[in-house]
């Protein structure tokens, strides 16, 4: 039987992939996954998730068919390796500013010859019971997505060199922090932000890697789509819950 395409394979193919963040609980993650999101953005940077929290969210996502992808707290190689060993299908690393930093991230996430990730008896490896280790290593390199975030003026300045790092799958633009860094906070469609999207898209296109972001509104989404962006964070679980609860409350007040 042919294996279904992994998140990484669909990502590299340029499929339009939509996510919700997953931070509240495994139950909330399961609900969001069953809504039909392609992947869940398990956010260990914005929320102080522990290793057991991340593991539980990964398992919850897997049960729904939504790919678990973890945004780490930083670029610590040990954390990247541990999260992948838990079974995450990809990592998103915040605040990447240089090609050397991106190279270190790829090294941590890829097995040789693409990196220096070590083999363990972790969950991703079947707790040491992988029937064919060589086959597992090859598949893991093919099916692990490595994505870095461009979210400040330094990363923007170095984006061409960052995008050229071999083994990188994609760039994810953090529009809120990038706007702050460029002096246009709260203006995701400011002229300087538009120029930044164009520059980041050109760097990705030149190196055959993909682009993602968290669009603030439909106009921003359409701009990014026109530039070739293909994977998106559609909403935060906390905001989705708050918005739905508020709407329901206001509705019932008028009954």
C-alpha cells in the first residue's frame, strides 16, 4: 500500500496547507484536527509548554490526521532533536537571523549526510524497534520539515543567505515582530512590509523553498498568495475559543 504524503512532502510540493495553533490542551488539539486543518502549529514559544505537554499535543494531532509541527522556544539543537524524537513532523524555529544559525538548525534536524542528528530509541524511532534503521533514517530526512522564521530586520537583511542553506524546507514570516522591527507595528500591509514580503519571496523562489505566514486579514493573505506563499497559520486556538465564546454569549443575550 502506498504511504500517504507526509506534511513535508506536501509542503515541498507547494500545496496550500492551513493550520490552527495548538496550545490549550490535547482535547482542544483533537477538536481542531478533526475540523480539517492540514497541520497543527504546536506553539512552544508563545506558551510555556513542557516536554510532556508537547508530546501529548503531538499524539492528539496524529490521531486526527493533522500533522504536528512544533515551533520551538529557540534554536537549541538539543530541543530540536528531542521534539523530532517525540514524533513531530516538522519544526519551526523562531528569530533566525543568519545563515550560520540556519545551518546549525538543519544539522540538528537532519540525519547524515544532511546533518548530524543522532539516532535514539525515542518515539519517532519506535522506541528502538524500527525494523530497518537505514530505511528509517532515509524516510525521516525525506519526511521532516525544517522551517525557519524571518521576523526582524537582521533576518530580512540576510534572507538570501539563509534561504540558500541546504536542507531547509521553508521560511515562515512572523509579521507582527517583523513589523515592529521595521518600525511599522500593527501595519502588516505597510509599504515596508510589502517590500519585505517581496524580498523574502524572491529569496525563497531562488532557492526552491516554500513560504508561510500568519496573515492578519484577507488582503494580506491574497498578497502573500500572489507572491507564492503556500502554508498558513489560520488562527490561534485561544483566539478561536474566545471569539466563538464571545459571539455565543452576545447571541444568547438577545434571545
